[in-house]
C-alpha cells in the first residue's frame, strides 16, 4: 500500500495554489508584500521630504547671501548684458563640455583618482607685516586673493582666507601652508574688490570679518545684494556693469572689465554679473582678469585699456570640459599679452583643488609660456612683497620641490 494517497490531504486543501497557508481574514503573502512595499515607499518619500525641508532651511543660511531686489534688481534688469532671465556672456558659453560628455561623465571624471592633485609638502610662504607696505606693493594670499597698496590706499581683491571655499565645510579645504594669513592679519582696507560671487572669491567668513573695517566694496551688478544681507551699508556698495568706472577720490579710477564666466552661490545662477578690474592710481595700472575662459575680444580690450604694469591672470582650475569658463595657462598668457601687460602673474591656483590637473601645473605651464613673450614673469610666494615699480625684481620657482 502506498505511503501517500493520490488524493489531496485536508492539510493540502487548506493551502493556496502557491503552497502557503492563507492568513486569517484572507490576507495572503502577496498582499503582505504590497503592504511592505507601500510602507517602504512612504518611508522613502518621508525621507525625501525631510531632506528637501533641510535643504530649504540650509539654503536660507546667511552664507548663501541674497538675490538682487528693489533698486538693485532694477539696475540688473536694465543691463544690456541681462537677457532671458539671466546675465549672458559676450559670446555663447556652454558650462559643460564641447565633446558631448554629460554631467554624470563629468562628475565621474572629477572623482577618479588623479596624480599630484595636492602638494606633498606645505606651500612655502613669507611672513610680511601687512600694515607696513609701501606704495606700489602687492602681496598674494594664494588662489585669487591679493592686497595692493597704491597711492596710500589698500585694495583687497577676492580674499578667501576662511577654512574652506565651499558651502560644505568638509570640502575644498586650502592646501597646507596656504593659511599663513587670516582676516585678523589684514590692515585697514579702503577698497574691497570682488569679481563675482563664487565661494572661492566671495568668502563669507573673510568678508564679514572685514565689515568693521568699513571698506568701499566695488563689484559687478547684483553682487552687492550679498553684502547688504551681511550688514554692509548700501552707501558702501558700488556696483557696475562691464566698462563702468568709479572715481571715489581724485586720481583713482576702478573699471570693471568683461570676463567669460558665470555666477551663483545657491540654486539660482547668473543673477549677478562677473568680471575683472582695472585699477589706476598712484601712477600704477594693474589689471585683474577675474575668472573666465578666453575671449577673442581681449585684443580689442587691450587697445581700449592701453598698457598695464601688471596683469594678474586667472590660471588654474581648468579642465577640457570647462574650457569655456576657465583659461588654460597658455590662453592666460596670450590674454595678458593682448591686454597690454608688461608683466604677468598667475593666480586662481596654488591653494585649492577644484580641477583635475596637478596642483603645480598652472605655474609650470604659465612660466614656460611667458618665457616665449617679452612680458616679465611675476611668481611671488604667498606673503612675498611684489614691488610693482621694480622691473628687475626676481622671483624663484618656489613650487619646485614641493611635490
């Protein structure tokens, strides 16, 4: 007699077709799985909502600044460079790659390990008492920050002396050795010139520390909204469009010159303008390019501007995918020559890693390119005094051996 009958047993009859016993009330495993999936979906949506709420609160923090409003916004809207709801460059300027690479490809390329992105040893610097600078002097702080003493006045450009150059405290930290100077080391500042509102040029901790020094802030259109939120009086804010000039005292002229870049500290881009500066005072003429890709109009600018004693040129944080918004070292040198520079100095490098090139490559390539021109190369260490009138002053290749 077979051990098992071909007839279904009562226990078998109580099972469903999948062999599982039905739960009380007719709730089978399929319904339980759907319930679990619904619970997981609701939890995910709750997490997304929580993160969105956190982001909304975070983006309202003072360090993000403010968008132009009121009369400031009216001046923005009246600019011929503001079209289709945003400021525009002089020529079409895609932010991404010309080779069709998408955002994901760009980000993957950025995070892949590269060689020598950071210096192997602290960046060398020179201890200089900034309060005793003579006329016609300049001191570099790394990246694009520098102090110029002209005609008995102190001009501070794009200072980034805080703990990082990013809205996220753990990112874009300065290289070791580059924090030789902080806001407390700065002397009285007469003029603070800010080229645009990116985090590595408009540093919230540095700027708010300067508020007590009561400088006159000169910037492209819209940037003043950030300063006004941070407690600077409207009467201390001078904004202008490209080619606007300011003459706040006899003999001094500050002109905003165009660059090829973009702006934005949060989720809104290009609501303030970007540019560089030409400062003429005390018998000296210095030009700061600000950030930007190469412009074919630089030769025209040079004819308009005339010769300059020193051009501080954006030279660093370049990438093949960003060639429209950052110059290569060779392009920087070419632009300096077209702008009529007698001497050229590389900036926007030597302090932060923002791109994938070796940390010292901008200096190596810039120096080599200047060597093919009649221009004089100026490459001071952080804190070293540059005598703008001394055309025989020599500078060493301080980046050599820092690997």
